C-alpha cells in the first residue's frame, strides 16, 4: 500500500520491552501529536510488564522507563507533551494512571479510579483534551475528570476504546450498544451526537 510508505514498524527486534505480544493482544501504542518538542514520539506499553518504551518517528528507541505497578496497560499524550500511563496490579486490584514528562520522569500527578470501583476496573486508557480535562476507561465505564484531577461524571457505561478529537474535544467511544459494537461521539458535555458502525 503506497499510503504506508515510510511507516514506522515496531517489532520484537527493536522493542526492548520483553515479550510484548506481536498480535496486539494487550499492547497499546500512542503517538505524541502535541506540537511540542516531543512531537512524533511513539509510546508502547504492553499489559504484561511495567516498562514503557519511547520511540523516535524512525523507530529508534529513545528511552524506556518503568511504572510503579507490575503492568503498564495504556498510555495517552496530553497537549503539553506529557504522557499519562495507566497501570494495574491484577493481584491486588490496584490501578491508577500517572503523568510523566517526555523524559520519563513522574510529575506526581495521579488519576485514581472512582471510589466505588473496587474490583477489576483497570485505569488503562487515558486521553486529555485541549482544556486539560481527562477521560479514563476503568473498564467497563468511561469516566471524565477535571483538570484538577477530580472525578466529574461517567460518560459511558460501556467502552472498549476511547479517543479525543484534538480539534473539537469530542470524545469517541467504541462500545457494545444495542447488541453490537459501534462508535459513539460525545461532546465535552457528554451529549451523544453521533453513532456510527453497523456492529458485529
């Protein structure tokens, strides 16, 4: 496909994180599109170890760093170029997301899952909009937090993946709706404005 010319390929050969799944099971990739000095950095996490690997757009490894809990299970880059990494411990059910600088230094800001969610609700996927609001997916719900990291509301009751539009700040949620998988688009206020996909 000519559209893939020059695309970066990440494989076990250039990823120092041990035994990340080549079929994508448990692996998460996010790209820095912040427009800051770290623009283009690719972050790879794998749900089976605590290591985050940062790559240059060429695929060259820039650095690795480890999170506090045994598994790094998701990542999302904020408009300021910092990266939020979701972590979990399947033995204790602990799970939260920490903010790191592009250099891999933890800032001390931590996103906790809602207090009522004490079981296997993993804080893996985190996205940040242009106003600093954060969206996290402590499965199976999608929660919204203010820029002060305070919990604000549940946006969706079922979500398998999330993404924020950097222009409109609308949130896209892939979930199981009416018996099939579809994508719902939410405004920053939580209103559903579009549902797409025929589902499977």
